[in-house]
């Protein structure tokens, strides 16, 4: 009587609106990067067609027609890209969906790249379908039927812009989070983009990994399912809290989901048994109606269930076990009752739980992991620490899920960590690096997904678990005491060669000997640079003997550099460059520092300017 997860629930969603986040930088890089950066259009009607036909009856297509008739699973259109310089490229698909939203399967050079959602549109539309890492020379891009019943007009392929640095912070939604919880978050942020943490759902499957792969995951995925009151009253028991305490003692990280058996309204007939009570189709429980009336029995049962789980989480807090807490997962899929009535009740239930656990139960060991990429379902930055989604690509597809990753980066404004909280086929670590799909961790689902040799062949698992990019249990550092040294600027990418330059500062501006000394110094450095662009960082330090309540930094660029984007400070003038503190970093105690960052362009040299700092 364990969870059963039909393949039909599993969706890989590639991004729509992929480029939004990158617009400012993309605009800059387009003007400064080498020739060939503009999109190249490939007409579907000129591509290689298998089981599909060219039509021209629906107006508005480009070229001489479009391709349609995707009704067999093997039907496909294959575009050939000749003489590519290679490297990361953004794929856009122009399509029509006269029969509503459909999915298409993508392949690059015959290898699976997940699915793309073709949303329902009037007429023709384009969708940002994620990234392709092209090899030099010839490449093929295939769109394969999947759900079919759509028209494909054309694709465009354009070199991907350099991604801006992450702006992820270790701040937690609960201001009273415990020291070990805050330390775990800092550990995750410090490794973001440098490594991926391995994870495995279910203690039995972890044991299978130990026996067959010889290494253990950094993260154990566990489930509050059998603490649900409507299961407990039918005799269910669980050892998941004991497992979590054991895993913590072995130096591992714990994540919990909760297959929340509906509190009441279980149908309990063949196919809809009580133990499937987290599924929408196995219960009559209506979350929208329950939440609409706080005096109702159903509302009180929601609180009863939350309180039961809070008691288990309290045991973990008492044992100083921080938890990556992922309740109400996959809500937007609708297959679980908490997502069965649309986004509003799901968001409301999340906020109710956050408030109940944080402010009523004072659970301070939780890092709140939201599990949907859709903005309509997002409950808000103030109650979410990490954004995530679950993906089960087809057998043999170990692609990086870059479109899905970008959607989550956009959802969290690149200020929230992004995690792959459930997967079947594990992404290839080499692909993750190549695509800069910086998933913080992955958790492979249990049972056949890890053990059947199909989703993840044993030699592949051994490569993943021995890959230098992948952190395993034995490689975890002391995350519960991880120091608070995170710079306020984003970390540099491991694939770049840092080009740090010497520091430059001016002496503090002193007051008269009889007065307190007020002053500041600055360090200017180039974190990364690439053709035409760079990421700069400035550290401001109070060198005086008294606190300062604001600072201004000024310099004159000597090589025609310009600032295109700035964070943790305000750009008030460009010539000379004048940058001022913002409300949250204007006050600095003696010896304290703060950091701001920026993206810039340059031509020729990119010299480090002389920088002055004025304290106020
Ligand atoms: Ca066309």
C-alpha cells in the first residue's frame, strides 16, 4: 500500500517567456557580441518531414506553409542547422493550437530534450522552448508528436545571451529560523551554480543506492503521508521522523513532502481506496469550500491535520534537524485535492499553513520549498524560501531541463534558489554545467525510477554519483554550522575565469582630532568578463570610528565602459559614475562592509578606475 504514481501525471514544462529576465542584458550583448547573434529562421515546410504534411489553409504563416498532421507517436519534423559555431542557443517555436493546449517532444541531434508546452492560442504564436547546446557544424532539431494536433510553422535559433549573475540570497521567510536552519540555507546558496546536491526519495531506495552504486545521496527525501490523521485512524504507522533523525545523525540533509490524505470525504472503493486519499479522484473533500468558511467542520479538520504534522516537525526541531519542507506539491497539476480547485485555494492553504507553523507552532527549523513554476499559483515571496518543480522526462532523456529551470528563475526573480525536487531520469551533470541549469539539488523518485535500469542505467548512476559536480553524502560539509560569509553580491560562475583586478581605495576622510573619525574605503573588482561585457563588484567598508548613515561612491571610467544594471545600490549619475547606498545598506557600523554589484559593457581594455568613497 504505497504511493502509486502513474506516468500520466508527469509533465515536463519548458518555459514560456524565457527571455523576460534577460532582456536588459540581452539587449546590451546583442549590440556588442560577434556577428551571427541574430535569430536564424527555419521554415517547417522546408524541413525533413516524417508522417506529417505541408498545408497552407490557415492564414498568417511565414514562408510557403506550415506542417501539420501530428497524429501518430512517430510523426515528426526535423530541422537541420548547418555550419553552427556551436554553443548555447535559444530555441523559439512558431505554432498554432486550434484544438487547445498540447505538448510536443523535443530532440537535439536525436537526444531527448524534454517536452515543450504549446499553450492554447488564437492564430499563430511563438514559445520560448528552452536552450540547445549546439555542437560545431551540423545539428538537427526535431519536434515529435507527443499529444499532436498542432501546427508548426517555423523555429528560430539564436545564440543565448550571457546569463546575468544570480542574485539569490540566504534570507528566510521566517525571521526566527533556527541557527542550523539558517546555516543550511547559507550552505545551499554558497553551492548554487557550483554544484548540484544529490538526493533520493525513500529510505529503501537509498539503501538500494548504497548496495548498487556504492555512494549515498546528500539529501534524503521523506514523506509525512502516514502521519495524516485520516490514515492514522485506519491503522497507518510511519517511521519517517526516525529516519530523518537518523539521516541527520549521519550528516545528511532532510527534505519532506506530504502526501496529505484528505481529512474527510474519502471515497474508499476499489480504485479510490482510502490510502489514495491525497488524489483528487479519491475524495469528495472540497478545499475551496473548506477555506471559504473558517467556522466549518472541514476548515477545522484542515487545522487538525496541520497540527498533527506540526507535532512531527516539532520532534525534528527538538532534535535540531532542519527540514527542506515541501508541502502541497504539484498543486497546479490538479491531481491532488489541494490543487483541484485552481490556484486561489492552493495559495490560501499555503499561507494558512505557513502562518500556523511559523507563528502559532513556532516551528523554526523549516525552509519553505514551493513546488510549481506557474506565477498564478505562487503564494508570495514572503512565504517562500526556495522554488522548485518536478519533472519526469521520458526514458533515455537526461537533458538539463533548462527551460523548466529558467521558468523557476523567473518566478523567483533569481532571488530564490531553484530545486529539482522530484525526477525520474536524472539530468546528466555535464549537461547541467553546459546549459548553466543551476538546479540546487535533485531528488530521484523511489522504486523503479532508481532501480529499474531504464530511467537511470547503473553505469549512468555510477557516473552521476562520482561526478565532481555532484555532492554526495560523504562530500557534505558541516552545513549546520556553515559560516555567514556569503557576500551580498552573487557568486561567480565556476565555468568562468575570474579576472579580479587589484583593489583601489582612498584613505578615510578624517574629522578633526577631537572629533570621531568618519570615513569609508572601497574595493573595486571585476568578477567575470566576457567579450563586450562584465560583472563588477564594489565593497564599501566603514573605516571610521563611528557608524555612518549613507555612502556615495564615485569614479570615472577610462575605457568607455557603461553600467547597464546595478543591484544593492542606486546609480545617480553616469559621468562621473556616482553610486549611492539604498535604505537597507546605508548604515554601516565601524569596520562593517557592504557590497554592490553591476553589469557593464566595455570596448578594448576594461581598466580598473580610481574610486573614491564619501561617508555621510
Ligand atoms: Ca512556415
